[in-house]
C-alpha cells in the first residue's frame, strides 16, 4: 500500500554547512508539501530512541554522536507515493552510490554525514512522524 506522507530530517552536517534553504527548495520543487516542520537539537536519549532499530549495528554509537553534534530540521512531507518518491529524491544512503542530482549526491560527504533522512516504509514514516510531532503540530 502506498502512503501520501513521509518523514525527513535535514541532518547536522547539512545544517552546519548552510544547506537548509537549498534542500527545502529541492524538496518543495519536487512536489512535496510541508505538513509540519521544526528546528531542534536532539538529546542523546532522543537520538538513541529514534534510531533504536539500529541499536545492535556497529555504527550505532557513531550515528548517535553525529546526530547530536548540532541542530537538525525535522519535517513531515506530503505527496502521492511519498515514501518511495522521497527516497528517490534523496538518493542512496552512501553518497558515493547516490545518483546524480539527488540531495545526498549534492550535499552529503559520507555515509555517516549523509545530509538527510527519509523514512524507509509507510509504517516507519508514521512512527517517526509521531516521535517528533503531536497531532496539533501538523496540518
Ligand atoms: P539513515 O538511513 O538516515 O539512518 C540510519 C543512518 O545510519 C544512515 O542514514 C547512515 O547515515 C548511518 N549509517 C552509518 N553506517 C551505515 C551502514 N553501514 N549502513 C546503513 N546506515 C549507516
């Protein structure tokens, strides 16, 4: 089943390198509507909980440290076939493998500092959106 909503974070590397504006422009000009958005700095326990699914992976500790190294932008986005189309727009997890013109190809430097997150399923889009936004904070 397809869903019309997905969740994204502009990660600390892209924020500190001044790419928020360009990335939001890439997202909206690709047809995504912003349903909710906030700028915040995750705490360690928030980052550990958000990435709980990766707790046993070897990169978990580095991932959490990176995600708390600076502020992020979290958002819920809407478009037909949102999860899949957004994953296409952002490109492969490792920017070395990302297609030309994708957000990670343009703005990411490494698999850790990969500029942006996009939900990998409709179910995770819901879970991740609910992690950051209450029902009063989305339109
Ligand atoms: P993202 O998919 O947004 O969320 C999990 C993150 O873990 C992923 O982006 C990468 O930035 C990071 N990561 C680091 N190493 C790996 C790896 N080997 N496989 C997948 N993700 C990795």
